[in-house]
């Protein structure tokens, strides 16, 4: 019987693979280390330096001027006040990141020339000058941050030369100032137009009230119904006094004269005439369409309307004068805290931070994927 291979000669163990081959065949090398190496080569070998110009400014309002009072102290303690200026600051921030700001800056500086330089690397430079893509690239190179606590707006502009960064920052600040002036002027003009319209309405009301009063006087043929009423009251008082005197005289003469005496009959006739006249006067004052009471009520109503119209006109005129004074003063203004600087050292790209971030991100993703694959294999077995 011939011996088997195992009895004749031991099977040689498999030759171990070299560490270098295992390293290159490991998925970690291809999915983590190689991309990280490519990113490092780009940043340290080809990436063009980017210079940052930073400016800081605040948006102030004349209404934000500090006034020492208990209300303002409490408002400052709880963080209130300055709502208008804060709203305007947000408006400026949104404008500086808008398509309109991009187009206006592009018309003045030619952003395609600034960010599309031939000496810039192919990845960081601007390749397309279409408005939408230019706006997207602009927002990646320009940042605007607003601190609601201090009210300071920070503008940061990146480009491939210090001069271009400063030029873009200066242009954006000038546009922000024009926007503030436009908003302030529009607010002043709106206030002035409202005041003028109020004056026109008040003047029309005054004219209408005076015309109505004139028509009433022509219809009643009385210049002053209140004076006529006073005269009627005086006349009534005189008639009543004469009636009382005549009645007293009649009682006095009746005491010693015969009833058929002519003097007594004359006194009785005078009393009857006075009573009739008093009745007529009372009817004229209280009854009929032309009653003095109605005439006086209509006259007082017209006089009250004229008085209110005069007061409204005086108030509207004062408001117009105040609005005119306000137009002479600027309501809002942009105050520069830090002027745009001319950079000396490039702050971008952040090479080490970018390479480290890529490595950590890919490592975490690779670890999660490895765990998922291992779990799937265990469930398959």
C-alpha cells in the first residue's frame, strides 16, 4: 500500500500576503485614505490663496437716540427698543445677499473678471456668469452676519487678491448706504404725502361747513340765529313782565272802581292782547318747520361742525409743518464701525481643517457602512 500525500510529505502552509498588498486591497484605503490624499494634494499643491476683506457697520435711527426716562431704562433692561432699526438692519442684510445686490455690483466691478481669473485654480474659480449661478457663487464668497445683541452687521468678502476683496466690500457698503437713504427718503415722503392729504381733507371740510352755514343764513334770513333766539327770549320776558304789571293794575283798580268803568275795560283789553301775543311768540318758538327751536338747533349744529373743521385744519397744518421739519433730517443712517481692510495674509482655503474634516467624515461613513455590511453577513449566515 502506497503512502498518501499527507503521510509522505506535509502540506506547506499558505504563503502570507505582504502587508503592502493587504493595505492596497483594503477598502479603507480606497474609500477613505485615497480621497483624503487627493484633497490634500489639491489644497497644498493647487488651491489658490483667497484673501478676506471684512467690514462692520450698524444701522441707526434717529428714534434710537437715548432718552433718559424710566420707560427707556426698563425697555433697555429687558432688551426692548430699537425695533425699527433692527428691522432695517435685517433688510440691509437680506439685500446684501440678494440677486439685486449681485447685479448692481457686477455692473460696477465685473465680478466675472474678479472671481474668474485665469490664475485661480479650476475648482475655486467662477466658470459661468449666468445671473443665477453668479448669485450662487457670490453667496459662497460673500457672507453677511447680523448680531441682534449689538446690532452690528459683519460683511466678509473673499477673492483671489486683496485689492478685489476690498473693492467688492467698498461697493457693497456703498449700496447698503444708498438702500438706507432710499428707505429713509421713502418714509419721509410717505409721511409728507399723508400730512398733505390730511390738510386737503381738512380744508375741504372747512369750506363745506362755511358754505352750509351761508346757505342756512340765506334760507332763514338771519345772520346769527343764536342772537335771534336771545332777542326772542328778551321779547318774551318783556311781554310777560308787561302782562304781570297789567294784571296787578287790574286788581288794584278793581278794588275801588265800578266794574263797568272804562279804565278797567281798557286794562282788560291790554291783558288779553298781551296774553295773545305771548301765545303767538311761544308757538313761533316751538311749533312748525320754521320754529325758532329747530332753527337754533340747526344753527348750533352748523357752528359746531365749523368749529370741528377749524380744529381739524389747525391740527393737520401743524402735522404738515412737523412732517416738513422731519424731511430736513435723516431718519436712518448707516454708521461704519470697521472699514474694509486690505488683507495681507490669505485666510482661505483652510487646508488643515478641510483635510481633517474630509478624513473624519469619510472615516465615520466608512465605519457605519462596514458595520452595516457585517450585520448583513451575520444575518445571511
